[in-house]
C-alpha cells in the first residue's frame, strides 16, 4: 500500500496487522474527522509508537489498514470484499 509510508511503517506486514504487532497505537480520534477520507488519511499518515513486532497492542488501525489493503488489491474475493465493506463503513462512517 504505497500511501502508507510514514516513518517507521516500511517493515509492517499483513501478518503484523493481523497479529496486532504493527507497533501502531490502539486508536486515533477518527470520530473527529469530518469524513471518511480524512479519517483514512489520519490512519495512513500515523507512525508506529513501538518497534514493529516488539509487542501486541490491539489496534483499530490494523483493521482499517487491512480493509484498505483489500479494497486496493487487484481482485479481492467478493465475500471478503462484502464483509470488509461493512466493517469499513461501521468504523469510518
């Protein structure tokens, strides 16, 4: 995901996102964002607060990044896309 390129994010993998070892903070004030695009930009520009892989912290940002990865992949399976669309809408809208 090229747009997720803040300092310290390069080593983060899908595995880190799935296992909550990305080093990202638990949450951001996404409800304060005026719209979904702004909220997504907040997520895409966040930086890790811990070294990647060093600890497990449940992070909503991981789910949002995984969803965005699925949305931007060439051909996600329809069932996965339907599920993640619902999750994405519930989190950001």
